[in-house]
C-alpha cells in the first residue's frame, strides 16, 4: 500500500479513531443475534439510483443498512478477465420480527441487464433473526456475450418487507472479491462422481474452542473434535482451510437438557459457506431435550470444475481457501428448555491430498498456505489470518487491524514522539 505524503503517525492514528466512530454502534457481544462485523469495514451509504451508488473496490469489506421497502445501488468496476463475487450479509436486529421478509440481490450491467441474482430471507421453519447471505457473481464464460466486458456494473440490494415484519433497519456487510483467470487447457466439465461415504468421526478427544459471531470473527478449526457452548438465538462462526483436492465432512451435536419432552423443529442448524460466503449446503435438526446431531451431506472435493455443476452443494466447492461453518440455535428452545448455555460439539474430517491450484498467477484468497493452516489449528480469527498467497510476514500487519482503537492511538503517539526526537537530534 502506498502512503500519501504528509500523513504522519498521529494523522494515521486519528484516522483509525474516525473509522471506528463512523462504523456506528454495535450490538453487545453477549446479546443473542449479535453479529461480529469486520472492524476494518468502510461505512458507505447505498444510492437511491445507480448514479448515486458509492464505488466498492475489490478486496475490501463495506457496511451499510437497509429498511423495509428500500432499494440500494452500489457501483463496482470490473475488468474483462476476472470473475467477481459480491457477497451481502443481511443482519436483522436482535429480537426483530422477520417472518416472510426477503432481500433480493442483483448484479446489473450499464444497460440494466441482469448478470446474476439471488434472494435470501426467512422461511416459516426458521423465522427468527439471524444473519443470512446472498452472493452474486460476474463470471467470464466463453460462450456468453452479456456481462463480459470491462466497465461499470451495479450491485442492487432490495428489501421486500412483509406486513408482519419489523420495518426498522437491518445491517449489511458487503464483500467484493475477484478470482484470477485459470491456466489454459483446464477441465470444462463437472465431475460425475466423488467419495460420498462419510469417514469415521475423529477419535482424538474433544478440545475447547469458542466460535465467533461473524465471518470476520470466525474462529479457526482444524480436523478433530471441538467443544463449545451456544445460547438460543445465537449464531456461531468457524472457519476451516480446505485446499484443492480435499474433501470436508462436518457435523454439529447439541447436548441434552435437564428435562425432555417438547418438540422444537429446526432447533439446531449447521450451514457451510465457501470463501466468497456463498451457501454451499446446510442441515437442520429438531430438539426434544435429548442430544441431537446435524451432519452435512457429503460435498465433493474442492475442484475448479465443480462450478460447471448446477447444484449449490457441488458448484459451491469451486475454490480452495477458508470455508465457514455457521451454527444457529433457534430461540424457541428457551420456552421449554431455558436460556442455556447448551453444550455444542463440532466434528470435522478433511480427506485427500492437497493439489496445485488452477490459476495463471497469484491466487489471493483462493488458496491455502502453511500459515493459514497454522492459524486455523491455533484458533485465530478469520480476519487475522493471511490469505493463501500472502507472505507469512503479513500476519502481524493484519493482526494489528484488530487491536483496540485506544491501543492504536497510543502506539501512534509513541511512534510520533520517537520520530520527533530523532528529528531534533538530526537538526541539533
């Protein structure tokens, strides 16, 4: 990153304070439904029209909010060779009514032609506030003519509020990632078969690990058995590095209660998201006070050619990188079994040998490095890890972004003071 002239350490520290203030208030960390936003996200305001939309450069995260019946525009500038993925995490406020609410996300070209669209929302079986995600993409395809040229495109986020839902603002966390072009001569057809039998669960004993509250604060996990606790209304996030050629198997168990009886449908939910935050697959389990388990159906090994399959559970496994597991506990559990916390056990198995990537150049987020494997095994947060093609020396810089604002200010003042002293010595 190139720094502008005239921006000394004190100015940079002040900028960090301003950025923290602009991010706005956050829900209390222990409040059910709280979401852990990217602390480095830039706060923007979506435009009412395409000409008003703020520009969202790739490689960054952005924050906004949206009310019922509102449509917001954002501008993205794309080249003619890279695939682009725009994720929108929709975060209702804790305790709000969400039944029937929908959010529609589209990517349009300059002629208002649709490049991609995805809807997300809350079904009757999961009508409680929790983060939901929609991802749209501009993909370079040989036989397609629309949405292939370089230029301006528009991300459109529209919230369709149901009469029974809360019209108040919902949070938005928007990500923009680009995928490099592959080498020439790669496969152009989806695999027709892969190992579908789940391997035996890991037997090396449970280890304790506390999940995060968002994609950026997701806690790293490696293969093994992990224990945590979860309260009703909470969503916990974990990330797992999965390399090219590797296959992920995952399950979540909810511990028993002191009493049994009442049936709560869709009580426990386990969802898998890929590196661009697109939902790959999920599984729900009911709860009756007895221990219950939600195990993901087998997904294929990570392969570039998976994208040529129409099904989400196959095409979603198109990248190497950090995959995310989200575990939800339905707040309805409180009525019959109390506020908890409840015991949670995650079991992860990763099979297959890592293979070389398909890209013609640096892979960025779409790769797995030794550093990211070590970060996951040690439980580092997703936002603190380096990307697959980033040098290990970048880790301290990334981690520094998560330091509290007060600490950043103190460090900035210290550096400024030292610089002033050195300047005085040189001038003396």
